[in-house]
C-alpha cells in the first residue's frame, strides 16, 4: 500500500476546480491501470445520474483532503481514498452472492445496506456487478434523510466538471430548492425547552406555508431565539 499523500482540506476554489480534482484522482490511481480509473469514473457518474433522477436535492459529491466522497442523504456511499480500497455502499439483499462486505458498522440512515471494499485493480471486474445493489442503496439512503447543511455546502462542482470532461457528456450537480425560514414559538413550563435540549426529533406547530426542507427558528419568551431546526416530514400544517 502506498503511503498517503493527502493534501490540506481543499478550499472552496479548489472544490470548484476540475484540475484540482484531476490531480487528486490521478495521484490515487498512480500505478493502477487506465481501465481501473475509467471504471471508477463511469461508476461515479452513473451513481450521480441515479441520484439526480430520483432525489436531485439529496446528494453531494465532495473533493476532500484524502480523495473524493459521494454522499446520499447523510450516508457516505462511494468513497475513493488515498492508499485505501474503494468503499461502495450496497443494498445487502440485492448484492451479488460473491460480494465481500467489509467490517464498517452499518449506517442508521441506510437500513439493510452494507459497504464493500474493492482494491483498485478489481474495479474493472467488480464494479459493474455492484451497480444494481449500489443504486438501490443510494435510493434508500437518500430517501431516509435529506443531507445536512455541511454536506450540501461541501458539494464540489469541480468533481462534476472533471467527470464531464473525462466522459464527454454533462454530469449534473444537485438541485436544491429554495427553502424558507419560519419563526415559531416555544415555552418553558410546557416542556418545549427541555425537549429541545434533549435534541430529539420533535413535532411542532408550523405555519400553513411551511414545507418539508424548510428551516425553523424557535423563539422562547424570556430567553429569545433558542434553537434552529429543519422540517423533515410533510407537515400537517396548522395556522
């Protein structure tokens, strides 16, 4: 295994630069075959196409200091990392019989899914067999939970630009609808403050205009603006 040559955490400018992505991917595949790199590129583009078709606002692909990571919802779904095998999230029941799952703990937001670790030399032979189970895992993870703000903000358009250059066809970016922010009221004596401090998911009275994905700012009288939240289910909104 080659020693890691990870760079510092990429800046926003680097995440938008296809040349920076190319340098990272080329360094990871140094010594591997061109067919291995091509297989990865095609597999990543197909994963993005799957997510863009079914959940266009629930994914992001990020240039990191160690490589490239695709997230579906909250879940790391395809991770290319310096000096390590490619990690691929798959739906367990539809995975090929010969799939060898690694020891990574299961993800709470991807029920029924596990990860497979593939050496770069195995990619041309093995990735195609994982396509169906991987795409099912992407849909499960994206359906479970929308990505948090840090994943949305870390999406790297340089990756999709680089893929578009390599594959000679347009690779899309996520589409995030414009979310609204609503101010709602909470109390102390009724237990609202204590429930917010426990950080559990809560049901809350929201305006009729509120929609799934919108953000809430919760105001508690005598304290002020106390917490923020995001609506994660379709609301039965009240006025």
